[in-house]
C-alpha cells in the first residue's frame, strides 16, 4: 500500500444557488426601458385604520401589509412600525437589484442577505404638541445604514460592484436619498 492509497480523498462541497430570475425576460425589460426611459409604473396602496395605531394596507389587488406601533409609542406592537416597513421595502429593493444585476452579469448567487438600521425619532409626537419647532428635515430617518452579505460564483470585487450598481439604481434607495415631490389632500 503506498502513501497515496492511505491519503483521504479531497472533500468537495456542494454549493446550491438561489432560485434565478428569467435572464431573457430581464433583458427584454431592460431593452424596453432603454427604448423609453420616461416609462413609469404606478404602485397603489389603500390603507384602512383598525384602531389605536394598527392599520391594514391593501397593496394592489392581492396583498396586505399590517402596520402598528410599539407599546412605548402607544401601539399594540402586533406588526412592524411604519419606519420598519420603509426599511423592509429598502432591503427588498436592494435585494431585487442585486439579483437583477448579478443575473445581467451572469453571476450565480448562493447567498444574499441585507441588514438595515435607521435612526429615527419623532420628538414632535406627530405634531400633537411635542417639539413643534422641529422642521421636516429634523424628523424621520436621520441616517440609514445598509450592509449586504452576498456570496456567489464571482470574486468579492465583482460582488462589490454588483452591490454598488444595485444601490445606485435602486428606486427605493433613491427615493430615500433624494427629495421627491409629495402631495397630500383630502379624498
């Protein structure tokens, strides 16, 4: 028996990849955007208050999102708070973007997680007699921090480029970063 006969066989790891998106459909969608850069879609949500701070938002025709406030803000703590929903939307948008850009670049992802934190305050107590001298820029999120954990069949530098590209083109990230016209009126 030789020394090579007794050596253990190399261990191989099986890597599973995340369920991919349709690359052909993505390319067609991108081509349509290139042909008509002014194209817009409209998201529609109808929110109904249940009581205290708990509300149900009907998103499109198929989905619902429940929102509440924590006990220390006089809610029932039965669902995420509005700011947490905003961060969830941002995390989802970044994850979608990373997935799309990776698909575009032919990179298969095996892991994608987005960690988000946002420092938010409401010293004005929703304008109900709190710090009424607060101005809009002083209220809401004062800083948002995002960390992306991504693994796939590409080197770290390529994965970093994918994350930065997705961040740059994220509709939700850009909504948070940039002022957007906002209108509110009575129905």
